[in-house]
C-alpha cells in the first residue's frame, strides 16, 4: 500500500510537468491551452508513466544488425531502467543478466535512425523493411555510448521518449540538495538487501565499504545507535534504522570537522553553534574576499540556506543538520556546508557563465574552441569514427571541427583518418549532425576545417550535401574587394563557414586563387594551358605541360576561409589576404616561435589572419600538447583531441567555459591593437605568488583498479598550466585523518606569472598508485 501511495504522488509530479509542457506547446502555436487540452496531456502522460512502470518488451539493436528482445522496466524512483532477458517468438535472444541503466547518466534520448548503429542498420533494406524509423529511439549516455532500441509501436516509442526526456530535463535543473536526496534514497534501497524498509548494522557496514568510508566497528555502532536505531517485534535483539534514521546516520558520518573549525573561528556566539549576520559578513569579507557584502545580503543568504525555521526568524546561520523526509521539504541540508557548495562559491565566477564580451570584432580577434580529428572517439590508428564525437564536441561549445573526407566505396564521400585502420562514417551523416546540434550550446559560427582527399565527382556530392542539408546556414558571402577584415561572430550568428583549399583556374582570377602549391598537380592535356594561368604561386620547377586542380570548382565556390601553406612571417606580410588561413603542427610552432622576439611577429600576423595549430602525427594515442604557449602567441584555432582526458585538455576546456561557454574568447588588447607596445606590456608584468590551501575532500570516486573491498587513501595534486616558466606541480602528503594541506606555488626565479594564461588543475591520486 505504501508503495502504491508513493507511486501516486510521483505520477502527480509528472502530471504537473505535463500541464507545463502543454502550456508551452500551445503558446508556441499562438493560442492559450484550453482546460481540456491540459487535462488530456495530463492523462496521457500519466498513462505513459504507468506503462513504463509495468515494463515493455523492446528490441535492442547492435551494430551487427542483430535484434535482441529485452524487457525494460522503469524503476519507481524514476532514475533507473532495468533491462531483463525476454524471449519473443520471432526474434533471437541471448542469455543476458539484469542490467541497470542510470538515467542520471543520460545526455539525451534521440528518435529515429540517428546513431552510428542505426546508420549502419539503415543501409539494409531488410532492416528498414521490418523496422520503421518512427519506432526507433536511442539512449545517449554522458560518455557517448548508446543503447539503441525499437518499440513495438509508434505510440509506445513516444511513451518512452516523453518520460525519459522529462527525467533528463529534471535532473539537469536539480540543485545539490535534490541530487543528494536522490542519491541517499538510492543508497538506502541498495543497502536494504532484505527489502523490508530497514537497515541492520551489518547492512550499514557493507554500505560504508561501498562508499569508501572506513570506521571501526565500535565507532560505527555508536553512530548507528545515536542515529535512532529501533527494535522490531520480530527480532528485538537486532536494532535497525528506518529511512530517517539512515539519513541521520549518513549526516553524522559526513560531518566535516575542518568545516566546523572554520565555522567556529568566525562565530561570536558563546555556544559557537551559529553565526549572526555580522559573523557571516566578516567571513565573506575576510575569508572569501567578497566586495562589500552588506548586512541585507547576509540576511538573504541566511533566508536561502538556513534549514531551520527558528534560526531563520532570528537571522542565525547554523551548522545544525536537518535530516527528514517529506513531500514538502528537503531531505537533507546543512546550512553552512550547503552554502559553501553553492555555485556562488565556486572558483569559476558565475558572472562569466553568460556571454559578456564584445562579439562584434573580426574573427581573428578571438580565441576559438577547436577540435582535431573530431570524428574519432579514441586513438588515431585503430580508433572508432563516430557522429557521437561531433555531437559531444559541439555540445561542449567547440566551434571549429575537423572533417577528413575520402572517397567512399559506395560512391559516397566518407569521413575517416586516411591510411590507418580507423572506421568510416558517411560525410552526409556528419553534416546532418552539424545541422542538428551545431547551435545548441552556442549561437556563434561553426568553422568546418575540411581536409579534402576526395575525387572531383565526390567533391561535387559533398558540395550538394552541404547546400541541401545546411541551406541558408552555410555562409556564402565570399570576400569582396571592399572587405578588409573577417566578419565578426555576431554577424555570423547561426552560420557555418567552410575552410579548405580553393579551386585554381583563370575563370576565378588571381584574387580567388590559393597560394598553396599542394593545390596543384601536373597531368597531360585535360585543363587550362600553363601559359594562360597567371597566378604567381606556380613555380618554375613545375614541368610546363598542363596544370590540373585537385579541387572541384563546385565545392570550392562555398569555401570562405582559404587554406594556404605558411612559409614565413615576411612572406605572409607581403602576400597576406585576411580570408586566408594557415596551419602549423605543434613542432613547427615550437621550432619557429618559442622565443618572445618571434612570438611578437606571430601575434601581429594573428591580428589579421587565422592560424591553426594541430597535434603532431606521432600522437597516435590522441594525447595533447600544452595549448597555453600557442594561445600566448595569439593563435586563434589551437586544435586539441577532445576525447583526451589529461590535464592539458581539461585546462583548455576550462578556458572556454568563460564568456558563457560560447566557444569564442576575445583576445587581450595587446593581441588585437597595433598601437599597443608589446615590449612595454611585457616589461610591465608583475610577479605574483599563488597559494592554494587544500582543506578537505569528500565522496571522491574510487580508482577503477582498486578492489571493491579496499579503502582508497587519496592525496591531492595541484598543477599550474601556463607558459613554461610558470608551470608547476605539487602534491599533498598522505596522512590518515588528514586535516589542512597547504601547497605553495610560485616561481623561484621570481619571474612574472601571467594570469591571463594561467590555469589551476586539481587532481587526486591513490597512495602508491598513478590512478586518478
């Protein structure tokens, strides 16, 4: 009965969402929703929830085009889908164990043939004949993996999609307390092996091990009894905890003594158990270095974060733990600790979580978030090419993606890493993904860096695909004689720009010709005679027969950014055109621009033209270089392997969280304006010392190679990324029951740190292990 009541309350919550969605939909259609419309939406949504709670048989699809019948059931917590083996009459089945799909780890639910697996299957007529696209949907996990499913009917497909979309949307807007409440309920259910709604002491001890917490039996038993253990009539010798007791048990174990010490340091109350508004103001001004926090602002903080009504009325801010469960209140809250974990207290300034920079300057005045070999999910030699890699990058705000195009065996261009064992995906599928996902994270332009290895016929197919799929989003306003600089991100909102090699031919004139010798090959009698070609970039060493362009004129007509070979700064200055763009490997950059005297020239060049840096070919493991030196030289497109998870990549992604995560960052003034004296700027830099205090950490994930029964003993490393002289790495000592850990980071030579290009990366490790 209790379970049925809980389900009814939950479904009512979904019904409220259904009414809201109905209202939004009708408003978009230009009319207010009628009462009957809202009531219908509510009923239909509630029915969908009930169907999923009972479970339905779906077909799981694999890349080998196999269909496996499985029973999928939505758990009453609405956070988990359980998959069970099923055996329908007409489809094969395999012996599969029950598997749980955590909906909190879902990135999206996608309908139709819109994943790599469905793309492969849809090429088979027998598959499309049996499985219509309208019945297909896919669960896209946060790590890029997919679960591809087929519903027995279109209506049932809509049931699953609607409910899951709501769950995903709700989880994305949860605050910390909501997530903690959901997590605690899940832990309680998992620990309750007897499924009687209570936890005995042994079940609690098992749970502590899963949470990577170690306490002696004596201490744990003491906390267990203090949490309100009760006895039941069926076994009076075995005390147990109900749900509320479990929350109190967790709260006692989760209390952080170092936070309490910090709290008591600023408390003027005799009991040291609460702060007044003046105490909170002193903490904000002295410890948090806030700017002139007023008493009124402190009262607002207390009203927002203090969980106890009596304290709020007296304007007191407490360390008291609130542990209760009800339909109207938070299940677990600690006033001061919740405030410290609030987004306002993050190192990242919340004011920079929106676009605030001037977006009306030329593209060359911005750093642009860029990906290398975007199609790869893993390594560069045998890795998997996937549209999911493009989706992941685009949703992270990446604005320049790479597409390596080759002739496909079936007459359609494909995207792959040439001359390797990486898999292939269709060019048209990549373009469709850019159309569908390109502007979800940012409205500003996407640059397609196209490495073109296709024949002329398949290049024509590429051009047709781009025009048909992207339509008006494809930027066709090619440079004119009156233009003197690249357009701005603001002017190019919602546009896709092509970067590639240009067609060489007299019909387009010198101003349209590429200056890259790689664009030309020599073949007998098929095209324009050499004596008629006036472009000065054709060298005398070319055998005077006939010149054939490797680039289709149809494709070339849509290219705005001309790919040219970088020869030297002096050559670039004499021959530069603002719409040309050159690329350098990380090694070529280090060889030519490692010194400040050369860097100054490159900064000047990058005021007018785009420069792209890419990883060396020897990085077959998809590792990355430190991008900071290239950014310091003004290079706008510093392309990294986004699938890499090392500190260099994370520092780069952290940089582009700024300015609303839109993928464009305005360069410093000295990199944009000719009149700024670079040498004076360098001489004016001041040395600074960065001191980092590692206070504590909690609920750190256990390294994967550690046995499930072992307790991790972590330590913390703090690493600075910047120019070479600023880079430093320190770590805390390993001690059990560790308290404060102090790490000083400074330049022993007293050289100036450069805050504009300084990144702090914090990571934790297991003792005697490199895992993290």
